[in-house]
C-alpha cells in the first residue's frame, strides 16, 4: 500500500495519516512524529493486534485553589450637583420648558420660566428688533435664527435626564 505522506507511530510502528494526533492502532500520541514522504510499505496479511497500554497517573490534575485576595476597587459616587436650599428639584419641568421653547421661544418665555432672565430678555429684545426689519427681509433671517435656536433648545430639554436638566438649565442657567 502506498500513501503520499504518512506518520509512523513511535509506540507500535503503525503507518497513519499525517493529520492524526493519536495512533489509530494503539492510541499513542503522534505529536512530534515526523511526516514521511511517499514510500511503498508492505503490510502483513493478518496483522496481530497489539494490546493497548494505558498510561497510569498518580493523581488527577487539580486546578489551583481559589484565592480570594483580589478585591474590587471601590469607586466613590459623588452627586453631580447639590440642590440649593429653598429649591425643590421638581420645581421646573423639562416638558413644560420644551413646550414653551417650541411655541413661544422667540418671545423668551422659556428663559423666564427657567429663571434665566438674561436669556429671556435677549430673545424678547431680538423679537422687538426683528419685527420692524421684516419689511426689509433681514428680519426674516433674524426670526429664522431665533426659531432654530429655540428648536435646538426644545430637543436638548427633552433628551436630557431630569437631573441633567435641573443642573444645566436651572442651576447653571446654560443656553445649550
């Protein structure tokens, strides 16, 4: 019988396929056995099966004992803000502020509602300035700019969590 490539078992000298890891005859390990080239090998007509020898281990392999020396690092949680005395956190509602910014934004009503009087006055004065300029077309651009700003503020109010909304728009009086 001729095979192109083969391995020879180091235990029982049986020719096997080059990809096997254990001998098909005796079960011995084929790792480290060289791959041989094409040769003609004469096999006996009635091969005598050899007894399978099993390797005996003294003790089963045990995993290393669990050591509880690792501790999870402690991360201290800090509140992102302190609620000032006299203010309740639910005093300003973000949905109300978003609706005011969407419908009455150019008048600055949402700024006055949030306690940001500076923002409310800027929107109110810009509305008074852009109203007479609508005859000259420049006023339309001013209204468009304030409308875009109010639309962005509406979206930002709605996507912020309640704590972020309170901290950013009520305590810090931020525009965006």
